[in-house]
C-alpha cells in the first residue's frame, strides 16, 4: 500500500457510534476495530455454542487437518496460543478433541478421525455462512482494502511480521 508523503495528521475525536461519514476519519481505530472484533467473535462463538463447539476447537481441527505433515501437540499449541484467551486454552482443546474422538494421536502426531473431519466440514459450512452474513454489502475489493489498512497500521506500530 502506498503511503502519502505529505499528509497532515487528522485530529482525534472521541469515539462516537453515531459518527457521520464525513467525521469517520477522526474516529479512533482502537474503538472501531475493538467493536468489530467483539461483535464478530461473539456472533461466531454464539453460533458454534448452539452446536456444542468452540471457536478454539475449530482452530485446532483446521490446524490438525492442514499442512504437509501431521502436527504434534506442541506445534498446534505454539501456533494457536497467540489467538487463544489464555496460555493453557489450546492444550485443553486438544484434550477435549481427543476425548470427543475427533482427533487421534499416532505417536507424537495428531490427526483427524473420520468424526473429526465430518465435524470440521460441518463447521466450515457454518463459518462460511456466518462470513457471508458479516460481509453482506461489502465487496471483496472493500474487504481487501480494509485489511490492507489494518495490516499497515500493525506494521506502523510493530514492524513487519515474519513470513
């Protein structure tokens, strides 16, 4: 994304849920990104709870399914813990999914059972529908532009992320 070379900073206004389009540039990103995160996460987790699944369980099912080699518990925990609510959450989820019979262990490696793959596919269908609901009225180009802006803001603060 190209950066402007000589743009004066916009004054920061207090968060205002009723802000009009012409005043949005002065709104705090933390407020709006936090509001979006909370609303989308709550909506997703509520839908999953109705079928007795959690968002972290879906993350683990996807991680165990994806990749060129079956992951170890340690690899799954290391990759997904930054997304979780606490440092022990992902390890607990692995235990829950082992108990439920959705994943199995082959030595040190984790793999999906037939029941786990069926659950992952059902969840993927649910999440795809929820995504369509959240994205209603937003073109792919607008969505990509929004993510590029957020990614640039993160880079401005934290520096580039390793690939």
